[in-house]
């Protein structure tokens, strides 16, 4: 079970391609492979799209699918990092306040932007929600970090509990914003909290893509050190790992990834939980394999979920968070039961 | 190699370790014994560098232990702890390979693989190498950690001054492997490795130790060198038990029984 099959990564990559092509092809407008080639061809020659299909492909479908893949990868990688850091397989990226903080930031914009004055609105334009979400996520995570750190070594249990507390504050903040909001604004908050890819643009793809690639290159360098945390912090230090530095780095990377992704698409739950968990069952917990595997699998799964969001009630669209939670929660419970069974077998260990 | 100078550790208002001094030379095998809560593990943790003494100093190879960088220290000393809680499933081989982490950057070199194979052989766990750690018995798990730590000590064919700290390393092992594990540690001493082990079995200590430190209430209350004989009085004083001392059948040393 723990030895990686040599076909594992090739199969994963094929799944990614299949998911990509099907997600592009199906939707309100069907797009053929020929349309895709034609569109790319015209674009490369600097011409404008010649058919509506090419236009839909270039301006709507492609950025949406790409943003979806990047977000899926980001959430899954972040899940691996957080689970490794907290030494707990049921940890989600949003656990240390990032998502709740980001959600609060976004809700502030939805409700108060009218009163913010023209200058700010013009300056930031469509970036206003993402900027506030990012700031909120960063602020919440930083608060958790500082409170948990105290003046000594950061204790992971304390960190978790403070994360819960800060999440609660974030939620109540968002709740208050919904309470004072007018109906359409409250609806915006609700939708944002459920996540959606319907407004994907190339700029969003660019920003999240660059962040994701940068952070992933940085994070994979810490895969080995993150492995030693499996033994516990003291043991990791015996093995030569500066655990304080490791924790700071991982938290920073996670916050950057999650708040950027959350800022554009809203809160998408369970992805960061399920994907690393399933990958762990398939290839074990060596982060050198787990990180790339979860990255690809996250991209595949979220793309499929988004297809579901677009097609299930077409032409209407379901917020993607509803699908990830609805499917994710039962899967999670099944996995949890299974893991408990595995752990109680074997016996004799303490 | 390691020089503990008048070290105390205070937690809250109580002394866990009080004014302890000891020295371990390269190639020496010392055993620390004593009743529960005597401060044995705490002393070992201070010698490992993970706990800082409240007062007093520890010198490792002539330099202050607290001045060593974590990654440098990892190439000069290795620790088997009393308890492990492993958070995720890992294979036995992956676990043993962690012992080599201080030596390679991203991917293990051929030499690392060879050392991992050798150390798993020594503890006779090679057949378990693809098993999930979580399915092992307590004794098997202990052998895995010993293999990992032996791999961290590294290439044992060359002489190198390193420190091996063992906190109750044989608590789950059957009698054969209790001896096998301590025998491996003893072999390292011939290569200038210094070993400090916390043990509860007086007979094991008598067989392998060059020196035994008896701790009680945070103090070292007795030191027994190789050429000194254990007495019933010492055991009464340290453990509050009545002991009878016998000669080994081969005439090599003594053994102890209780009544």
C-alpha cells in the first residue's frame, strides 16, 4: 500500500488532461477540440476569435477551468502543509483563521463599499473584494500566530484552539455584516461564502497561478523537514530540523496561497481535507510524493466539482461550495471511520 | 565528550534535576538508573540539547551544547526516546530513512540507502520494511526507532566521536533483542561513540555499563564503576527493595535477584 506504483503519477496526469478537456468541452455552449485549436491559432496570430465558440473558449471557459485547477491544487497543497504542521489528518487550510478572516474582509466590502468614497472604488476596482479578503485572511492568521506563539515555542494544541477562537470571531464579524446589510448585499455575502468560479478572468488566473507556482516551489523544499514532524517536534529537532523556522515558513506559505485563492473565488470547503487524505491512503505520507500528488488530484477534483456546479441544474449554476461540502462531508466521514479501523488493528503498540 | 557541570532544572517550584555533574568519555557506555520520577529522562533531554538547564552548563566536545545549531548537532548525536506518537502512516523503510535526513539535501544518496539496509539488518527488521508503521507491535516499533537512530549515527565502519542517548530503549523488547540492542550500542563504543542509556533492569546495566549512575529525587546519589561491585545496600538505598547478589555461572560479574 505504501510503495508508489510506477503508473501512479502518469495516471494522475492523464486524469488531469481528461478533466481539463471535458470541463472545457461541456457547458452552456459545447466546444469541440477543433474550436480550441482554431481559437489558439487565431490568438497566436493576433486575430480576434472568428466564431462565438472560440470567444467562449478563450474568454470564459478557459480562464474558468484554469482558475478552478489552480485553486484546487492550492487548496490541496495547503491541506497537506497544514496537516503536516499540525500533525493531524483532519486539519483544513481554513483552520488557522485564514478563510474566516478572508470571508469577513470580503463581507466588509460588500456592505460598506458604497460609503467608502469614489477614490478607493476607482483605485481598486474589481480588486476591492480580493484585496480586503487577502488582508482579512492575513490579519486573522497573523493574530492566531502571534497569540499562539507567546514568548516560547509554539505549541500546536494552543495554535489549534486559538484558530477555533479566531474563526469564531471572523464568523461573527461576517454574521454582523450580513445582519446590517441590505438584501442584495447579504446575498452577495452568502454566495461568496459558498464559492463560485463564474466570474473567472485571465487576471485572476495570472495572480493565483504565479502565487501557486512560487509557493509550491518553496514548499516542496521543506517536504523532507515536514516529514520529520510525523515523529513529533522534539524528535524532528533531534533529526536536525529547526522546527520554529519550519512552522513560520509553512504558515506564511499557506496564508499566501489560501488567501489569494479564497479572495477570488470565495470559500470552498473540504477540498483541503479530502484530497490529501485520499492521497495518503493511496501513496502514504511522504511529503515529497504527497505534495505533487495532492496538487494534481486537487486540480482534477475541483474541476469535476465545478463541472457539476455548471451542469447539474443547467442553465442555472449551483455555488461550488455546496457541491464540495455535500459530497465531501460524507466521504470524509467514511475515510475517518476507515482510518480508525486501520489504527485499531495491529494492536500491541502504545 | 559530554561534560555536565552542576546542572539543575526547575519546573515551577520543584527541582526535576538538582545539581548533577557527570562526564562521559568517547567510547564509554554509561547507564542511568533510578526509581520513577528520579529525573533520568529529564537529564537525558538536557544532554540531548532539547531541554535547557535552569542553572549549570553542559559542554559537548569542548563547546557549549546550547551553542550548537540543530542541524549540526543532528550529525553528532542521536536519541531514542521513551514514547513515540506517529501522526501519519509511514512505511518502516521511510521511517528508518529519516535517520539519514541530516546528511542529504533532497534525495537520499546510494550510501544512505546502504546504511538504511545495514541498520535494518542489524535489528532484524528488513522483512518489515514495506509495512505500515502503525501495524507494528510495540517491540517491532522499538526496533524500527533503534534502526533509525543507528542510521543517524551513520557509517559504523569508521571511528567517529558521536553521542548516542537511549531512553528506556528495551522496554518492549523480548529478552533476546534486549541484549541484541544493547550489544549493538556496545559495539559502537568500540568506534569511539559514547552511549548513555536509561535502563530499569539492573542485570542488563551490570552486563553492559562501564559506569552506572543511580539517581533519586533529581540527584545522582551513587556512581558505580566497572571495577566496583553492586551491593544489596545500594539497591536498598536507591530502589527501596531487598536484593540478593549472585556470581554469574561463568564467573564474569554478578547478577541480582529480589525478594
